[in-house]
């Protein structure tokens, strides 16, 4: 059975979402545990969760990149991208070796989706394949009506990602700039974090904007330039 043709497979999958482009900070142990699990491939389920902006989607996609490098057939599938297609969206997807289901909390209001994910999980587990799941919530706190699904989602390796503190986010700005061949002084990074406080998802978008604007204007990332671009 082939995947439903209308589903935009990999629509949100990015080539640059790799482990090397993620500064773990407080999450170093969790990331290390995850990468060991991906190398061993002896877990049937890996559940990754954390508040918005901590990088759950990034780490799911980085995991898919690692699995692809091992020669596995994979798929990254955000539930948000396929809810409109109904639970039939999962039909045939158990043919892949590993799949990452992101935003699993979105099935909470859809009983038919909970049933479909439950049976999909069973098919993948019985075939010895891997499911990675991402969410804002721990598996025990998902608002699911189907208790059996909550039990299944709690049965594997569970890893929590936490937010970087201000000092770590300052380090991230400097580190991210260096990876792109840019030089950002620490006082500039401090100014950005203190005056334009954001979660990591928003900070990544802001940094991308600053990078693009600095290239277009042929300007260095300085405090006056940040004030101009970000209207601070």
C-alpha cells in the first residue's frame, strides 16, 4: 500500500536541521542518550518533548538525518501538516524503517486520529521498526481519551529538552554566527538577548533575519545595526 498521494511528505523537513547545528546547553545528556539510541536501534519508540522553542522539531529532524545516514528509509511527518487529510494519512507509512511524528499533542481533540496512531504504533512495533514522537507535553500529560495510546507512548525511551538560560542563549548567538562565518561581539549578543528577549524558535528566526539584512547591507552585526533592523 502506498502513502496517500495528497499528503505533502517532508514538506517541513529541512536539510540544515542536523545535530551539528544545535547547541545543546542543558540538553547535552539527553542528546547524547538519543544519539546512542539511534546508533543502537534497539528502541521501538523514542519520545522527545519540551516547551515551544526548545528545539524538539529540530532534534526530530536531526534524528531522521542520522537514520538516513545509516541507510534506513525514513519520514518526518508533523501532525499539523496532515490533520486535514484525516487518519488515512498514516496508511502505508509503516513501510518505512523509521518515522518521526511531530506535534503528537494535536491528536488530543481527534478520537479517530488517536485510534489510527494507536494501530500505526502497533504495526511499526510488531515489524521491529522505529517511531520517534515529538510534543510540547510529556506522554503522561497528553490529553488523550484513548488510554491505550497514552500507555504505548509512555512505553519507550522518553527524553525532555529544556530551555537555554540567558547566558547560554548569548553563547548560542556567538556560536551560530561563527558557524555562518560571521563575527558577533559578546556585547552585541548580550544586547540582542536582553533587549529582544525571545524563545529559541523566535531567536532563530530573528538571527536569520539579521544575517540576511547584514549581507544585503554589507554591514557587520553591531548594536546600531540591530537597533535599525529590529526597531529597538
